[in-house]
């Protein structure tokens, strides 16, 4: 009877992916390099792009946000173990990211369609 219970426990036990320490060290090194790159890029004037009259895109925040997004992806995938998780977990993370993008997009659409200087 005890052997049957042990077998059923083994069947229902979830399988965890073992991540080698070198992966964590590689990701940590990547995050440190990206942080240094962010600091280095903050001291350089990357210029601006005049899209239309009254609408200018400054490249420094764009580069800083791109590096931050890359670091966020590394943390979510490896340190939060989403890369090795179930499809349901990946779907949940994707739904959260999709909701965030929608909210930021709606905020920016309101910001860009304001009557500039006509108050």
C-alpha cells in the first residue's frame, strides 16, 4: 500500500526546471552591462528628431526605455522563471503586458491630441 502511495505522489508532483548557476551569472552580467550602458548613454546627447511642427522626439529617453525594456524582459524570463513555466503563466504575463501597452497607448493618444497652446 505504501508503495502505491509513493508512486501516486511521484506522478502528481510537478516537474521543475533546474537552471544552472552560469545562466544566472550570465543574466546578472548582462543586466550590469545594460545598466552601465544606460548611464553612459545618459551623458551623451543623442539628438532629436523633428517629426512635425511642434512634435519633437528626443532620442535619449527612447534609448533609455529600450535598454530598460530589455532588462525587464531578462528579469521576467529568467529570474521569475517565466521562460520555463506553463503556457497559462506565459499567457497571464502576456495579458498583463498587453493591458499595460493599451493603457500607455491611450494615455499617449490623449497627450498628443491636446490643443497645444490654445488654452
